[in-house]
C-alpha cells in the first residue's frame, strides 16, 4: 500500500524537474512513510511513497525490468502475485524481488495491457513503456484504490490523491458548481468527475493510455452479468458463494506485517472474523462507537462478537464534541468530499488500529452486492407498483407524500413510478428531489440538465446491464459507482491518512462476478435482505451474534444529532449570510429548508449534513 504520482508532458515535451516531482510526493508522505522514490525520463516523471507490507526489503519503487524499459509505480496489493510469478518464471522471466509489484512489470512484458485481467487485487497504478513512450494509468475492478488526474495543454498530472495534482500547479484549484450540484444530490461526486474543475478521477475498472500525443480512456473490466444457463439451487449457490468467500479471505490475509479487522456489531464483519479464524487465530479487532447511552452503539456488540469468536478487541469511544471537532479534519483529508458521518468513525478506528497493525480487513460489499439496503426491497418489488392503475398509484402516492418526514418513502414512491429504467435508478440514488435542488442553487449557478448527468457518468456501463433483472441492474451500477465513489473513497482516505492498509475481501472480483449472476430471489425477499449471505452467516456465527439487530455504523446516532439542526452550531452556520456556501446557494431557500426540518414538516437531516460538509470543504480550500 502506497501513494503514487507523476507527470507526463506529452504535448509540450518539456522535461520534468526533480524538484517538481518531489513537491508532489511530499504531499502524500502519510500514505507511505517507509520509503520514497522517483524516476524521470525526459518529459515523464514517476513519484512514489511506500508503506511496506510485502517483501519489506525488496519492494522499492519505481520498479523496472533489467533492461529498464518498463517502469511501474503501484498503490495496492496483488493477492495472486505468487501464482503469477510462477507462471511468468515458466515463460523465462527472471525475478529480482519477492514483491507483488514485479509481477506487473513482467506481466506487462508478457501480456501487454491485458496484464490487468490477470491481477486479483486492489490497485491504482502507472506503467511507463520507455520504448513506446507510452503511459498507462489503471484502477482496480471495484475501485478500492483511487487515482486522480488532470490534463491541460498537453500535460498530464496524476496521483493517488488530489494533493499532488494541486502541488504541481501554479494556480489554486477551483470548485466546479455542476459537481457541487451532484454532490448535494448524491452525497458524493460520481466518477469521472470530482468537485474540482479540471480534475477527474479514474473510474472503477478503467484505464487511461497516453501514446503518440493521444489520450484514450476506456473500461478494461467489461464483465457483463448473465444468468446461469443451469441455475444453481439456493443451497448450491450458498455453498459456491461460501467457497468464493473462503478463497478471498485466505488470499487477502497474505502479509509480512500484522493483520487485524475493523469489527462492527453486524453480520458482515462478524462473518469475516469467523472466516479469518479458519486460517489463523487471535486476530486483533477494533470497534468504534458512541457508548451505550445510544441505542445504535456498536461497541458492546463488537466486543460481544469478538469474545464469541475468541478474538482480542479494542474499542474507540467518541462523543458528539469529538465528532464535531474532527468533522472538518476528515473533510479536508477526503479532498473530494463525501457527506457520510461514518467517515469520522472510520478516522478514529483506523487511528487506533494503526497503533498495533499495518493491515486491516473491512466488511464492506455485501450490502451492495447481495441486497442489504431498504431501497433494494423497493427495486425487487417495484414492478408491482408500476403495474397498479394510474389513479390508484397517484392516490396512494399522494397519501404518502402528505406524511410528515418519511422522506425516503416519499422519494421511493416518486422514483419507483418512473417508467424509464435509467432515470428511475438515478432518482433512487438521489437523496434530494430535482425541484428542491433547483430551489437551493442561485440562478447563476443552477446546473441546467444536471439531473441527467449521473447517466452520463454511467456511460459505458448501461449497455452492460441488458441481461440483468431490475435489482441486478441497479446493483451493477451501485458496485461500480456509489460504492467506490462514496464508501470506498472515505475508507481509503481515512485509513491511508493513518498509514493503515485496509482490504475488502467481499469485493474480490470473483465474488462480484458470481453474485451478479444470481437471481434477485436469492438476495431479497419480503422479510429478508441479503438472503443467501444471511444463510452463510447463520452457519458460521453464534446465535447471539446472528440474531442481533442491524445497526448503521454510526449513521442513526449522527442523524439524530442533525435532526435538531437549529439548536447547534450547524444552525448558526447555516443562518450566517457570510457562509461560503452562499456564493453558490440561495440563503433564503436554505433557511426555508432548515425551518421545514425544524418544524417537522420534512426530514432534511441528510441534506443539512451535506450542506455542512460543503461549507466545511469550502472553508478548507479557502484557507
């Protein structure tokens, strides 16, 4: 796990300067405190900071072959590197190290750009072909590792974070109002956009190639899910999915440094711990929460799971003051903001884990892959709603819209009634209506047509869901869009700020590709979400853990805090006409939204939290 950056002046041919490259690498020192390196070849420069995980002595980067005509800087881990190493050695390649990076170098020499399809892992990488004067940037299938870039006047700069890009420029990066519009709609900015003008993030499973003065960005992972020709029974599918789980966990425990687990009180991380116990014992676990005064606190549940599965557990207790005091810090760390309260909890639990371990597994993925959210129930059965006669649907919808608060139900009714599939998906992802978002933005910053821009961000994905059912198509986009752009983004940023590598076994691409072929009936029922996953959990977890009520990793606690918006400094911030958000938003409309929330007419706590995040982000970039 590391941080990478670089420059390629493909249009100007201007030489890259060592001091300019060092400025870039210095901004990501936190990602790699153990080692650093640079490589310059005329108008190309590669920079690297290393967090040593595998082959502690021999993994220095940038790394090349003996002929020094293929160079790689790489952030992440390749879990099948030993198998690939053996395969490449049989082809005549001679290895100098035991690191996973070297298989990318010789894999490219053997297979060209198709080496990406051979890799099982998480990565953001840059590969330089000296002979062809060609640069390739690539991001792993699930988008676990981020990669940002900027192209301007024949100059490409890139990095694991936006900081190296900013350090390479003479001018300050500027906010993009259209991306700010998208951020308020979705609580994140969808790839390939960022909240900054001119800065893009490479999407999950994407690559960018610069050769002969031409730039080509394309999707290299083009898995198109199709139902099984001979569908397995639910019991058979359960066994097959379990085998994929086991293989992924075993692969991702490979390390030359201590490994731990970020343990919530839920089933997903509990199952991870049970599976880790198949390949070792006494795994250190870490749980974060707000204390037992809150109904949805995770600490007691996490400790109980650890005890039941004979693992040591360390807990991190934070209160509202700590949350408020750290929020601005986490927003600055994220750079491209995500309005998720869980980012603050991730900050604290990673900080504590890093005191003992360099690597930690996390349980993200099953909710998106296997139907763990309430919206998945609506998607599973939404067709029945659309089949109702129009007058009945309109009457029922009108009654739901009259309810105080219950914003999710109101959005659900509006979304599920949309006939166009892609427009329906866009609205389900959104936390705010088009009418309200238009009301919030000032006339001169209202992004005309931005309600369709998410579909533009899905370009190249929509044509791959033709064989999926309604739920499967949504989950396909969810895994390649909101998951990497939201949850995985803050997981990467918070963990790497503390020089901690987090791994996500449930997002092994073999698990993704298997799960995406399963029918909706194996995932969601009227009384059960994540059906097939839950059956596996029942097999491995004690009854006391399995029957525990699902909690939201801090969401419900923080959401409760933000419901009472006007009695806190949040209300003071939004009431201040000098707040930076009012350069873009209409203060009258914002204050009206807050007043609706305060009076209980509508539940706008998610939007209010997003507004606070936007204000803090604007403050962070304005010094």
